[in-house]
């Protein structure tokens, strides 16, 4: 992403999300949460849906789970201004219930457009919901966490446990930290590969 038109299109998506009435979550949200970070980031993190803190501030992952995510980013020499962070669903489900099918469908185009315009090299799927939405047909997160998967769009997806789920569960927490440490070597490996002119040319999904 380096031209002004693309930046304008991404800004437009954020403005459209902020005033979106595309599903019933618009009735209960305080603030929609379009995403935040660097449009040129090589890594995009995608969570489930905003919680109470995010709804209050309009910023993704700004509560306890976000603090844990910030710590893991710091451990690999990154901070949130150098990545892009967003969610499958951009408005908070009441009482933090799971996002429903119709809400995910209604919100899907925003995420797809963000991915298409930003063209990240790695998409980190945080938790079951992001995995199910972004990696259709894959086994459950307990089987695929920490295993990078190149999709036909040429982007490498890394499924991780959700930081909120791992926060207070010792075993999961360590697994998440271990999986997270694969991110930097994975990016280095991708950056060493010869640049493909057209990202769509990967035909086969391959576990790497
Ligand atoms: N959990 C999520 O999935 N997303 C957020 O933005 C915050 C918590
Ligand atoms: Fe629109 Fe998505 Fe918010 Fe629903 S969750 S109102 S589709 S931005």
C-alpha cells in the first residue's frame, strides 16, 4: 500500500464502519471499531469483536487482552503502530456474546476490503472466530494453532489462540507465547522468498 488512493479508500472504509447500520449490533454499540495501526504493515492481526473497552474508545484490543497482545508484540521488537489490528466484526456484541452468523456476514466486506487494500504478508487469526471466518474448512484451533498456512490469495495465515482466552490459563498462555515467537522468523522467511508479481498465483494451499 503506497498510493494515496489506497490510503483514501482505507480511510473511507473506516468512516463507513463508524456510521454503519448494516446489522443489529449498530443498535447497541457506543463506538464502532474499524481497526488501527499502519496501513503498510506486513502483519495484520484479526480478533473476534470489540469488547467493552474497545466499544468505549473505538480502538481495538485496548483492554486486558490488548495489553497482553502489546507485551507479546514488544517481545518480538514490534509495537501496535507497526502492525494493523482489527476484528472480524467491528461492533461490540451485547454482553460480549459471540458474534452471530448474520452479523459476521453483514460485516464481512469491510474486512475483505481492508485485506485486499493493505495486502499484508501475514494475517494472524486470533482465536476460534477469526480462524473459522478466515480459514474455512480447517480443523479446530487446537489442531492448527501456530501452524502457518498459505492461502490461494498468497497471504500466509497464522492461527493463534485468543489472548483473552490465554490470559488466565497457564497452559494456553505459554502455548500462545511460544506460537507468537514464530511470527518474526516466519516474516523473515517470507521476505526471503522471491517476490511474486501477482499474489493470486498460488493455487495450492500448503502448510509451511
Ligand atoms: N477481543 C477481540 O477479539 N477484539 C478486541 O478488539 C478486543 C478483545
Ligand atoms: Fe456494520 Fe459491522 Fe457494525 Fe454490523 S458490526 S453495524 S455490519 S460495522
